[in-house]
């Protein structure tokens, strides 16, 4: 297999809100109640960038992450049982896995509950469904099917949210901006980037680790405080998630360091910051084995190998939940851990810090005086 086929991004260890609209039931995995959600603010902070080299605080702290989608994503199609036999209205009208439903008739829908309520109100009348398929808007006409329990069902599995544990990569003390994960949050079924409506990060504590082995990826186990947010998400991008930190106590006593340019990153020894127990961040040794040329490997810019005996003993190498662990070399922040080689958990990929910032899609500017 190619390297890409043997790697796995470790973003979220818990998936939420996978429910079957066709059957009108909740079939969520580790479902959490988040309460109401606010749309992400349109104003985004600028990353500080004066004449001097940019300075960011490397973090390595495990955080809980919850993301609500902009629209609802179709993650599967199903048959709907009725007195006339099974039917597949979602499939028949042209909906596909990966479509993001944004409107039913003139009603905007962002949650599973909103979709269910609209279907019940229509009582089987024909409806217009607007969805995004990649960058293209598509439209369908469908009719939900009446079932014996009185519900109306469309025959589509849909998802409106995800949550889990990941690692914060950096914090910009000049703007309050943070970056995490080093890759985007993708839907587990479609592998497509989840469109962000709103989201936040929460305090998390790592309770134990499932050690990684060849062919058996490991993971961090822990819990996060659903009711206590410490930051708001603004962007979900291929190069990571980004937002603003609202609780500054998380960075008390931490010092910023320069961000390395690609040309400064060298094959050789480096370290990562990671949180594999409780809420304590520790530094571990790694080896950078390859630096890929610009544009040659998607967001995978580095190959790294864990060399620290403590980390190897505790985790077996890179495990789920460590995505975003910052990589340091020669007193500079050079990037973040993103993937592990499934057949060799001691090795994986990293993204350059400058690439992560570029992928964020957020503006750059000068520090206010």
C-alpha cells in the first residue's frame, strides 16, 4: 500500500448525533446534550504579524471539541417501511451520501430536530430540498413516507454534529486566536469536511490510554466538560480547526516562541508537546525523518518518528487524540502532529506551522500598538 493508504488522522475519539431520519429515531453514539447553539461570529481576529518573526505559544493541551454543522449532512440512504411496502424517497429523488441539506421548502435546516419537525408539518406533501454537493447547489423534489407510528420519514441517515478529544496546537497572545488538530474534522462516513456553523472547545482530562500496536491504532480516553466552554470555533479547514480562546487562564505563565519557516525545518531531532494523562502537558523527543517539498504531500509536510522511551512505553507512539500536538525544533514552533502510520504507530506525519496558518483561511495583519 501507499503511505497515504496506511495512515489515519486522529481527530475525534467520540462521534455524536448520527440519527436515522428515515425511522424517526435517535441512534447516536455517545450522544451528548449540548443545548442551544450560537452561529459563529462573522468577524474573525487577525493573526499578529509585524516586522519581527511571528510568535505563538505552543500548547499541547488536550481539549474537548464540539462542532455543529451548517446544514445537515447525508451520511447514508435507507429504506422506509410502510403499509405499501418499503420505499426509498431520499434515494429516488436524487440525494446522495455527502450532500448537505440546507433548506426544505423555504425553511433553513441545521439540526436533525428541525428536519424531523418540517417533515411532520408537511404530512407527506411534496417538498423541495436544497442541498450543497461540493461547491454546487442542487435541488430535489421528494415526498416523505407515512409510517404506521404516524411519523413521516425520508429514508436518509443524517448528521448535524460531532464531538471528541483533540489537541490544541498553538495560541496567539496578540489576537486570542488558537489552532488545533493540524487537519480538519471530517465526517466519519463520507470523509468529507464538516461544514461549520458553530462550535467550541471545552476542558478535557485524559484518564487512560489504549496503547497503539501495528495494525491496531491506540487512543486517548477521557472526559470533557460539556457545560463549560473555553473557546469558540471559527473555522474548520483541511489544515486544522481555529477559533478564539475565551478563558485566558489556560495560557497563564506560558511563553511564545518564533514560528519556523519551511526552510528552517531540518531532518533530525525535535520534540513534541502532548497531554496523555490528566491535564498535564509534557515534552517528548521525536526524530524528523523527512521534510517534503512545498505542495507535494497535501497538508502532510513532515515525517516524524517517536523516540522518547516514556511516550513509547505509555502509548506505543502516536495515538488518537494526539492530533495537533505541537512540534518544536531549535527553539521554534515548526508544526503539529497530524497522522500515524497504522502499521507503525511510532511514526506519522506532521503539518508545518506556517502551512497550518495558511490553511486556516483567516486573515493576517499587523499587531495593534
